[in-house]
C-alpha cells in the first residue's frame, strides 16, 4: 500500500512524504489515526502544500518545546526496587512509571507512548529517549537499583566498567601496533637478506680474473 503522510510519523517519515507500507499497518493504524491518506493522484497534488504546512508547524513546535527538551535532557531518575541475587526485578519498571517520575521531578508531562522502550526487568542504568517531536528527542538516565543500596554506586561501577573497556581497547591497539612494527621489521630484515644473497650469487657467478704472470 502506498500512502501520503499528512502528519509526522516516528520511524516512518515526515508529513508530505510518500511511503509504501504493509496493508495492515496502513488500514489499521495510519489511515484511521489520520496520519496518512492513500497516495491517489489527487492526494499527491497536495503533497507539497502538506509538506510546507507541516514544516511551519514543526518549527513552531520545536521552538515551543526546546526549553522542555533542555530541562529534561540528561536528567537522572532513580528507582529503588526488590531484586533477586542475579539482578532480576520482582516486577518491572514501565514507561508509565518513568513518565510519572519525570512529572514529579521536572514537572514535565509526557505520554508513555513517547518512550520507545520495553519494561525494565533487571538492575542497571538505562538511557531512555523521550520523543517530544520528530526533531526533539532528549534522553533521561534511569537507574534501577536494589533497595538499601546507593544508586551512585551503580553509576560509579558503570563508569569504572566503561574506563576498563577503553583501557582494554587501547591495550589491544597498542599490541596490534607493536605486532605491525615487528612484522615490518621482519619484512625489512628478510629483504636485506635477499639482497645479500643476490650479491653473493653475483660474485660467485662472475668470471675469475687472470692471475698476474
């Protein structure tokens, strides 16, 4: 099915774009939600107008929500939970819970559908994108930690792990560099031996000079 988007659709396209989509996706979601229309010749004549109108609206919305994006980008939300020894939660942290925590901490109301995440079921630190507009997608840090433990310890552990990974990568690169240098030196040494061998063969093959009488 070919459709003309009349609104921005996350991960699909922007208003005014013509997209080919699965029939079920088009009939059951895009068309009934008023996000797109069938790409008929008549509809396609309106594509440029729809695109220009959407750009104007998008710019105004980005201006309006720019301050909100700045306020929540990098915000840290913590969730103390009960978990097993392996770190699996007795329950989960849902997008709705994150939205409520965001509202309490920053006074920003967002819909759970603006978060493209699955329920969090293990201890850890997660980066959660908040889709305010198609252009504004700030991220918040969500730390899920065990009850009675400090979330800062988890963050420090993650930072230490990241540093260790960087050091490991640098060590591997250093080893590879050393191996490359050794390989070059070995090639140069082999070429030098070849040259010496060729010189020796040339000397042995040259005719003997007559002895002085």
